[in-house]
C-alpha cells in the first residue's frame, strides 16, 4: 500500500491504472478532516480519535499533510512522533505527505491517497491539514466531516469567521483547554453560531485537552453522530458536487500537462510576457491569444 501511494504522489505512469482499478473496491468511504492553526494539537487529537475508533473495531487510515519549504522543497514529516500510540496498532496506517506547493491545506494527491486507504479496507480515514488559513479550505471538499481545532490563543469567534471556518466546520474543538481563555473562546464561537441561519446539523463546540485525552471521546462521538446524520440525510447530492469538482480538477490537470506545458505554448507564453512588459500588449488580449493557441494544440491532439 505504501508503494502504491508513492506511485500516486510521484505521478508514476502506473498511478492512473492503479487508481482506476481500486476505485470500485472502496466500501462506504468515510473521511474526517481535522484542520486548524499550526501547533493547535491536531496530530495529538487525531491520535486519540484513532484509538477511540480502534476500540470500536474500526480500521483506521490517517493522512497527515505537512508544508513543503519554498526554499529547499523538503518537508519534515514528523507526525508519527505525535501519534506514537496509534502508530503501534497494525490496523492503523499513517501516511505523511508534503504539500509540494499546493496552497489549499492539503496536497494535490491527498484525495487519491485516501482512496487507496479506503480500497485497502479502512473504515474511517482521517486527513490532517497543514494548518488552516484564509485560502486553506480545500479540506471541506475532500471529506465528509470537518473538525476545526482552535486554541485559546486563536482569538475571538470573529477571527474564525474571517478565516471561513464557520462555513466549513461541522464540529469545533477548543484544544489545550487548560490554558486561560479557553472558555471565553468557546463562548464567542457559540455566540457567532447563534447568529447564523438555522441549519439541519447543529454545530457544537467542545473543550479538549488532547494530550490528556480529555474531551476527545465527546468529539469522536459527535463525529459518529455526524456520520449517522449524513446517512439519514442521504448525502448523495454532496458527493455529486464533490465528484464534479474532482472531475474538473482532473480535466484542468490533464490540459495543463498535455497542452499548456508543450514547448511551443511555453515559447508563446514567454513571447507574450515580453510584449506586455514592453508595453506592446495587455494581459487580457494576450490571454485570449494563449487560449486560441492552446485550443488549436488540443484540437491537433
């Protein structure tokens, strides 16, 4: 399984065939996204969730996404250090992966890695993001349930609104709740939630201390509640939207790989860029020319 994931991450020519063969083998996939600021305790909390899932006999997959350095291109994939308990279980598979330049909080191939884990028989897959920001909300489209982890230092509920967390969260966990201000942050988030329009699913806020395991069972129970809620609500519409977005992304990736990156198109791109700098063209007209050129190249193929 680790080798298959490496094929996908490295865009090995064998990867598409592997993914096609495995897609139909998945059984009722269920994914939980865990996101929040760096240092909020996401990895430790996921470790607790994995142990709680194992107590119920569930096989667990974990995908941890770490940032890639813009200077060296490397990443420190050290999540197993913070997941030492779950990592020792043979029915828990942990895979760390680097963003490799992706800006949405997860890597470009994170969903494909989750598909491999699901095909291997995992009952639940946790995806831990690199650390949420105002543009790092791709996790919402990749999972069924989103747990947003905050800490007392995260600030008021208004900051959570600015980061778009109110739109993607199904559950909030204010971690490191032994620190001053945890209760205040919880109350502020709840106050903001009360101002939002009524929704079929009630978003709840929990106080947790992941290192001690305090609050984690309650959050995990709520995760399972959301899974049951989705099953009762028949989430096919949500999955159709997700698959549509995936198809668009795959189409754009193939177009970029097979057309945009052709030498003749890249030469045209450079030529037009120089014209814009020299004042002999504008970006909008140049983009139309590029579209026509790429469309012609695609028609030839």
